[in-house]
C-alpha cells in the first residue's frame, strides 16, 4: 500500500514494531545494509578535519534563513519569475496536489516521470495523479521497485532499504513478464541493467517531469537536486515541462550557502565527499540552450511548516534530509522505516511527524527512542533531536495522551523523587524483595508492570543493595567524588 495523505499508521507504532521484529527478511536487510552507512560516514568525516566547523556553519546558515524566511522566499519568487519560471504558493497538501494536477492537465499530460521526493510522498502525489488519469513513473531505482510492489519507502535516501536481492528478483519477474523467463539475477548489476532498459522509454515519452529539491537558492531562483543515478537529470531535462515539488524550509540565501551545506550533506548521508550528480536548475529553456524544459514550475509547499516557526520545534526545520540520524539510531536499526507508519521514519520522523499530523496521531514516535543522543551527535546541522522528542513527550502528557501506566506512574515517581529518604527506602524495599524471589533462578521470566521487557527477554534479579547504597559505601571507603 502506498503512503497516502492520511495519517498512516503512526498511531500503531508498537504493533508495527512488533511485526517488524518478527520479519526475517526485514531483519536480514537491516543487518546487511545498516552498518555500511555508519562506517562510510565515519570514514568520510575522519578525512575532513574541518567537518565540525562545517557543521557549525551549516547550522548557522539554516538558523539565519529561518529567521528571515519570509524575505528569502520572496527573493526566490522574484528570481524564479525573472528566469522564466512560475511559482505556485501552496498552504496545504490539497492545494499542492491540485497545483500539480492543473499543470499536467494544461499540458494534456498522460505520463509523468518522477524523481525521488519525500514531499511527493507526503502529498501522496502519485495516488492523486493516478486517480485523475495521469500515470506517474518513479525513476529512482529504489522508488521504482517499491512502486511496483505498492509499498511506501522505508528510508528517506534509500527507499528500498528493507528489501533483499531475492525480493528484487521476485518483483521484476512478476512485473516484467515480457522479458525472457530464464534471465538470471546474480548481482546488483543485473537489476540495474533491467531497470535502465525498462525506464529508458519512459524518459523519452513522458509529458511532464517532477523532481523534489534538496535546496532552493533565493539568490538565483535555482533548485538543486542531489542524486547518484542521474535519473533526476533525465526527469527534468527531457520532458517539455519540469515541476519542482519542494517545502518552504528548503530555501537558502546564496549559492555559497548551498555549497557549504552540500559539503556536509553527502558525507552525512552516504559517506561520499560529493554525490555523483549535483544538479542546479534555473528556469525554463532559453534561446540557444541545447536541452531543458519549455516550462519550469515550482510548487512550494507549506503544509504545517510555518506553524513550527518561532516555536520550540523550529530547529527541526533545519533538517537537510541526510538520514544520518536514522542510520545511527538503535531503534530504527531493528524495526526499519515502515514501523513509523508515515512518510518520515527514525529520529527526524519522531519530531517532524507529530508536527505535521499531530501528536494525537503520532505520539508513540517520540517515545520510540533510547535517548542515547547518537542522532544529535551525527546531525550535520546539529538539530537537538532528543530535546525535541522530549518536548513532544511533554505535550503528549499534558494532553493526557500518554498510556495510563505513564500518566499514573509519573506522579507517583515524582512524589518519591521529591522525598529522597522515601525514594531510597522504596527502591531498597523493591530490590530486596525481587532479589529474594529471584535468587533461585537468577532472573524473572515475567514481572508485573515490566511486560515490555520480559516479553522479549528475562529480567535479571537484583543482587545486593541499591545503587545509592553502594555509592554511599564507596564514598565512605575513599572513592573520589
């Protein structure tokens, strides 16, 4: 089932995660692919001594832009119009979908080639076009396979992160029935060759091309896409009409600012110094140009972003969609992206999704974190993701959306925590009691109020006294403070 503009299944994260943990194919894919992202980023960062200074610069560029975003958006519009383009302001997802469809209808479009776009997923633009008689064809390799499988992406830069080679082979054999049945799929190259052959005719016959944008440059009215396959270039240069789908926070002031952000983007995302293709597009084809579209449209989407400005969640609008946070997240690494139930998975999704669809629909996501802080430590624009997740937890609690055990348990814990003598007495009593009951076996298979732990593993029985008691004893015995 493809992602739609509805709220998805974020509300069912616990059930989704439980199914993901039991999915052998998914676990194989996560174990195979996950560590490579981490290793490549580590190597790329180690080779660039000024990387931490670049992170500071990237953060400052985004902060400055967000502080004056109204000015830069108006400047961007002025320069888009000056270079022969058209800009469509869209406050809501419905307005953005209607704008794209209107452009396609004006061109009598029947087929549309599409580059990878997370905003496109957010808008469910494929579903909308199909319902209205326009056939969208995903051209990114990962997006192409999941379109054939009628699945949403599971990762923001690697949409088919959840699939194994055997899944690709099975899907291609079902979808490409006109090809010889005895063809072999021994390695990734075989997949690439077949997909390239199938997509070539789509590129040549498409009426409209739709891309996302990694950045929008106010200084020049340009859109920038970052890819490793080149499909984005074909999507935006071969059709007669190019539509850029982008959200308002993609704006940056100047080309120099954009290049600074590009230096941290690829290193954080894929461990590359630079992506294979980094393409700047500015307006429609000019007289004398050898290629390019006759019409250049930018559909600029708000869809809840402006409501985040000047709030505690504004920092989330710095995100440049590198996926470093999810690549390093211990929760994402075992449940994958589909468990998060909507477009944006991982730590960035745990903050952005409640901002866009509401904490009542996505309240589980900010709780899907160990708060280890790894996401913040690798973010190229230094978004304080754990702090923002904590803000959402507070909102969830204030609105009485937290589970009953949390709502009643926290006040009890708070009562004890404000009375240290009583807290120590209570914890010591629990430790002694559990230690006595669990001494024979050494652990508990089940425990009241601890099923979240004991459903998947045994709970070790306490041994000896509490941490506070041991710490006090160590201090009395001369341990340095």
